[in-house]
């Protein structure tokens, strides 16, 4: 029984928690730390900015978004590593909510989604546009951080081609 208690304490210390996400800033990978898995990611600001990406990381009890700086080889072609510059732990989506990455815009969709805009949005039924945007963040590439912004004027749509 004592061994089980020690093992439980070690798991709590090793696995990421909602309070320790900032400890990933500065991390260079691959490899990812124990207990983490990369769910996907995309370039931000392409083609003007080809050195930043956003990765969605499963960290056990929570999902994290990492703003990363891409490090390339001497020929500037192959990715050698990613360095975590900022971490965002969005709230867990509620019923009818979705975390929207790159499929939101300010004002309208004339130019498509903004890759530097992230949001938690509420959808109703089969609608491809959000009923409301509950929270929104913008990636500030200059300061390499996530900045929460007002939701007024933010519109989001489901990327129905990827479902």
C-alpha cells in the first residue's frame, strides 16, 4: 500500500498540471516531455512569418496551446526543433462550444480565417458559424505571446472540410 501511495505522489509530480504550464516556456523539442502528446499544429502568419507555429498539446488533464519558434537547419529547409515561447491553457469547452484555431476573423470572412486569432465559440445545431464568441486571443508575434482580446467583432466558422 505504501508503494502505491509513493507511486501516486510521483505521478502527480511528473504529469503536467494546470498550475505548471508556464514551465514549458523555453522547452526545445523533440522529444516531448513525458506525458505530453502533440495533437496537431499550424503555421501562423504564413507566408510573411515562417518561423512561428501554434501546436495543440495534450497534457493529461488539460489541453495547451503552444506558440513555438521553429528552428531550421543551415539550408533553412528542414525543421530541426521547436522552442516554446508562450503557453495558453484555454478553458475546457462546454456543451456546444469549440476551441477555434485559425478559423476566426475580425469583422467578416472576406479574407478567410486569421491564423493568429484563437477563440472559444458556441455553435447551435448544424450551423457553420458561431452563435457567439465567448473568449478570444490574438498571437502577438513581436512579443511572442498570447493576448486575450475583446470578443466584439470576432466571428468564427467551423472548418467543415476537416470534419
